[in-house]
């Protein structure tokens, strides 16, 4: 009975040691990778004023253009600024969300030790309707009669 307990504790200790060594190795590999400091400024497009409490969400992107697991969310301060130190070089998908504004999204190539991004958020646009007049579009000419105009290339029947 005592041998079984000792064996169980020994196996548990070995497994936890191996797990810790694996984590230490993974951290050492990540420490070898260059990282960047990213600074974000989020502004309103219409007047250039800062957007407070906007969510800046960052996701790593694989070489195939797919968003990888994990990510980080930051919030802007009263001046519309936020930053993060320790982003590894490579592709990064940045999304900015703020109440009352359109969602912003863009992929960036992180390749410098310090990078700054200015994001200008737009107000939501109205829904497009075919029943409304749209300036700049060519309007169809209305016909008084309901008879269709014959096609000059049509064959007689």
C-alpha cells in the first residue's frame, strides 16, 4: 500500500517537472523572438477628437492569413491612447470597437521595435434603400406608356 502511494507521488512529481521544463523551454524560445511596442491613438473621423474607452483588440495572424487563437484587448484612455509592449514580430490583426462607431479592422505587419497607429472611426452610415434618391446616381427615365420598346435585334415570330 505504501509502495503504491510512493510510486504515485513519484510519477506525479516527474510529470509536473516535465511540464514545467516544457513551459520554461517555450518561454525561452519566445524570449528569443524580437518584440515591438505598439502605440494606438483612436480618433473620431469627423472632428479628430479622441475616442475614450474604445476596445483595441489584437490577434496574431498565421502565414496563411487565418486568425490564430489567443489575443489581447486594450482600452483607450481619455486621450484616445493605449499601448502594449511585447508584441512579437509578424502579422497582427487589429480591430477597434467603440459604441456609436463603425468597427475598424486591418491587418498589419509588425516589423519594427516601436510602431504607432492612428485609427479614425467613422459614424454608422444609413442603410441603402432603392426607394430613396441618391445624389450622383443616374436616374432611370420614366415612361408615360406601359408598352415595352421593341428590341431591334429580335427575330420576328
